[in-house]
C-alpha cells in the first residue's frame, strides 16, 4: 500500500518538477550567456527544455495528473523560459534580435495585453495549449537552437515571432469568447463550440455557472 502511494505521489509530482526544471533552465541560459558558454551548450540547453515541455504533458495525461494547476504552471514555466531565452539572445546574439526588433516588440506587447486581459477576466493566466501554441513552441525552440548553434538560424526567427504573434491573437480571441477559464482548448473554433453549448440566461447573456 505504501509503495503504491509513493509511486502515485511521484507520478503526480514529476510533471510539476519537469515544468519547474524548464523554468530553471531559462536562468541557466542567462548565466551561460554571461559566462560565454559554447554556443552548442546553449543550444543543447534549449533542446533539453523542449524535451521537458513535450514529455511533461505526455506523462501528465498518461498518469491522469494533468490537472488545471499542472497545466497552468506548465504555461507559466514556458513563458518564463522563453523570456529568459530572449534575454540570452540579447546577450549572446544581439544582432539576431536587432534585426527582428519590431516583431519582438509586437510579440511582447501582445503577451502583456493578453496576460492583463486574462487576469482581469479569469483572475489567472489562460492555459489553452492550442495546436497553434504547440507549433509556435516547436518552431521557436528550433529557431533559437539554430541561432545559437549556426549563423543561418536567424532566418527562422521572423517565422517564430510571427507564429507567436498569431498565437497570442488567437489566445486573446479565445479569452474573449470563453466566459469561464478552461484548460487545453485546441483552437478558436473549439472555444466557440464550448461557448455555444453553455446555457443562456433570460437577458441573452451566457451563464457563467
């Protein structure tokens, strides 16, 4: 009985630990850039973070521990890691960010606007993990890895930043559509279907309870 409980406890906390490790890897990236680490080491750190992002969700779903708290923490860890990645790029490859400064500024402004809207409406950040968000995360990881490791990686950054802008616009639209906080919404059409199934009160508004 004790061994089974210990196993279930470990399974419950492994996704939390993997997400926390990913956030910590962001700080490792910054430290590595300040200490002039080999670019391949920086690229390898990004790959490690990408693998943790993939497998923490897979394991959480397999073990039935993909709770709203886990999914929200996963989103926050992703945000923290890629903010640290931007700082690292500025330190290690400032040319790459200068060439894409307008797109980066637009992305950061959208991230801030979306976070503010979600906090005002739901009291916490959204955690949709949409198909577009997953695509953005993968392309961003590839672009950053290539930028650290090679010279041609900078051509991928505009694509990654463009996907980030599109992802935030979709996320903001989903937050406008949904009256309640929901996790793991795969796209705007899925959010609209959820809203259309909710009961409507006599004044024509969607009931939130």
